[in-house]
C-alpha cells in the first residue's frame, strides 16, 4: 500500500516526504550520515509554517516549511 501524508494550512501544502527530505538535508549539512538516523520524531506546527524534529532522542532542530 502506498500512502501520502499532506499538511495544508494557510494556502501552503507540504507532503511528509518533502519535510523528511529537508530534515535529512539539514542533518547531512551538519556533517552527519543518513545511516546514523535510527529514529526521527516529527512535529508539524502549521501556525508557524515550521516543522520541529528530534533525531535519535538527542538532536533537535527546526526547519521552515515556506
């Protein structure tokens, strides 16, 4: 079964896989390797047009969705 998850708010539409790709990009840009991600927790904040994340219960960050 193929699934897609979208968040829509204030005229913005973002797909889950796009958000995860941006998080991975940020992770790699900080000198980390994708294979080192064991767990990813994703928190979408539509009112802020942002996504917050926690990787491996240790590293947290924020990406803008606009």
